[in-house]
């Protein structure tokens, strides 16, 4: 099985893994026959995005991860510009192990190898560097940015936790320091390789997973973009995250039906009124996904999702110019 990104999740050698849900399953025992080797190598991937064209998760379980939400936050922008995003992965060491004799019944694979290092995501305006993606990649590989390119202002996300603003030249200096063995405090599991277990499991079926993952990613970005603007004017009624401890599947489905009904009747020209409904809709669905995964139920509510991605893309563009001024008193 090819390497999978950890995406900021904790990941240890010997853990179990459910391929269909992209879930890492902790194992309390120490890994067996651990090996390791130094890599000290970089890999680069370049893509572009804009306010209405965000990277998204097609595996719905990833939306339960706080680090994935932080990455989506990083990719929310408030203008009509297009941006480059360069993914820079530094692999410091690779660890390996052999499998344990027994795994939980929901494990289809076990984590055989883990690459440890640092992840950077570098954003800057395409207007500042109008080159093809392969040329951008070469500039990072060779670190041969010219004097003007070194002055380009960037936003850099380090390991899903820290955001820095720096010039491209300053970032390349940081890369050099990482090469020299500095910044070891940043090292995290970056990606893992799994091996299939011989025991067959009854896997949870997630129908419409691509559609549901896409729509929930966009839904998150819409309500968070509204929320970020409200936070900027110290709006007093910011809603807490609505993680539910609901254990009744019937109540979970009732909550989804209720918020779907609220969505159908909401004023879609008023972002302030839309905000609580969209946030509830997101968390009702993620609560449903979490419950279904924990119980081994099929995830099939995606076909009833009330919002289209095209509708949410239009809201993300409109929000660029939406001003929440005056809402503090409401």
C-alpha cells in the first residue's frame, strides 16, 4: 500500500489502520523489531487555489480531525486573487517494524513504516510569480529564487500548528537551517505505509463519500469564513463548536432532519442568519459520521445533503466583500 499522509494525526509504528475510512487505530503494545534509517530528503508538490476553489477532503472521516480543520482555516482567503500553495515535506528519518500477532477486528492493515520530519505549506499570490507549476517546483528544489523573487511575501503553515508570515528568501533560509539539523522540535510523523492483514473485516460502507467529503469541506469553509469575519469585529454571539455526545442514533437523525428543514427555510441572502444554521448542519453531519464509524454502521446520509458545492462556492466569493460592521449590537 502506498504512503498515506498523517495530516497532523498521531501515528505510531505497529498501529492498526482501517483503509476504507482512513482511520488510524492505536495499539497499546510497543512495536516489534523496530528499524530506522536517515533520509534527510525533500519532496515538493505545487497546486493553486482561490476563494471558491479550495483543497478538500474526499474521505469524510478526515473532517473529524482538528488538524484538518486547521489546514482548511489556512486555506480560507478573503479576496479574489489566485494563490500558489507549495507543499514542502522534509523527511528526516524512516522507521519500520513488523506486525503484532493480533489486531482489533476493525483493522484492515497495520502501520509498517513511518516517515518523521517537518511539513511546510507555503502560500503566495500567483500575481507575484507568474510561472508554470513545474518552474515553481524547480525554484524550491534548487533554492535559486532571484533577488525579486526572494522578496515575495508568503504565509507559511508549519505542521498544522504555527502560521508565519515571511518572505520567500526567509523561508529558503529556514529550509537551509532544517537541512543543517536545526528545528528538531518541529519533527512529527509525516506519512505512513501500511501492510494488509490476512484477516478479513466487515468494513463500514461510506456511499457518496466523495460528494459528502467535498460538500462538508466547503460547508466548513463557508461557516468559518463568516465566523472569522464576525470574530474580527468582536461579535458577541460566536457559537462554540457543537461536538455532540449524543448516543441515540434516532436523535442524531432527528437533529439532521431538523437542521435540514431550517436550512431549506433560511434567508440565503443574510450571512448572519445563515451562520448558526450552517454551523449546526456541519456538526450534525460530523456527529452522524463519528457515531456511524464507532458503531460500524454504513455512512449513507450523503445522498440527502441539502447544499450543493456550486452554491457554497458562490457564497465563498460573496463573502469576500461581505462586511459584518454593525452586527455587534444584534
